[in-house]
C-alpha cells in the first residue's frame, strides 16, 4: 500500500512539473531555502543564551536529516494539489488496461457462467452455446453482475490498494453498486451485463468518490505534513538546546 501511495505522489510530482514548470521549480527553490534556513537556525539559535557553545558534528547530522525531511515535506505540500488528477489518470489507465485484458475477461466469464450453472435455475436448452451465460431469471442476472463488478473491484484493489482504501472501495460496496446498476440496466431493456459495464461502473464510482473526498483528504494530508515538519525540526532544536544548556552548567 505504501508503494502505491508513493507511486501516486510521484505521478503528481510529474504532473506538477509538466503542467506548471515555473511554479514547480519555484517550489523546489523555496523548499531548499526553508530547509537550509532551518538548518542554520538550529545551529545558531543557542547563541541567544550561550555564545561559547559550538555545535558538534552529530548535531549537524540531525540538522541535515531534518532539513532533508523539510525539503520533502514542503515540496509534497504543494504537490498535493495535483494528486486528484494523478488519481484520475490511474483510474482511467486501470480501466483501459483491464478492458483489454483477455485473460481476466475469460476467467471472469467462466466464473460467472459456472456460478449461474450452480444455481440450477436456468433451462437446460439455454446452455447449448458455450459463449453466453443464460440470464433469464433475476437471480442469474444478479449473480453475473455481482461477479463482474466484484472481480473488477479486486483487480483495482490489487493494483492500487492505497487509492482504493482512501476512496472507500471494497467488495461489499461493489456488490451494492452492482445490484443497483443491474436493476437500472435491465429496466432499460439491457440483455447482457458484461465486463465493460462492470469496469465502467467501478471507474465511475472511483472518480465520483475522488471528486467528493479530495478536498477533505488534501486538507488532512497537509495538516499531517505540517505536523511531521514540526516534529522533525523539533529533534535537532531539542538536542542542540539540551547540549548548549549542559555546556553552561559545565562552565559554571
């Protein structure tokens, strides 16, 4: 899941670079400046009460780590504005690839056909053609729709677990979506609920959920980045402050 989240962030960074190159480089410059300023401030702020204290190499090591984290956090803070577009691209790319995945299509078809056969409610003459799934009853249609949508959901969650998690996609949700969509589809005269419709349903739900949740998620992630920034900076400031205070006690 972490790898998938980092991949989403990487795509957002590239979108930032390609769509707003000037702002991208200004953001990196600002991040670099802030990281350097925090390093300098942590190294010199003890001069306010201990002018004889010298910052040691180990302190500079922690300052360097904190500055690196600052650079990453600040850059990511501004990059989050492009995660919505990156998420949309991932959803659309997944749908495009899955529609053309014959192995997945054949496997899902056989699974749905076997499930309908196991129901034992379709007339025997409906099974003469091995390339169709008999769906003359409501239960058969519901079974087929549920399997297609559930398998599409599993495919997305296996490829993008991070995005699926934050967009609240799961098998139970998929089955509910399948039933509602199937009822609407067959009420309009539809005959066969296929893989393309199932993939389109999941894609539409994910994009809708992305549009709904992006403002809240962006705010929460930005708050988290601010907290992480303050935490990482507190480490070198605290260590150097303690060392400077102990140096005063030794001198006295």
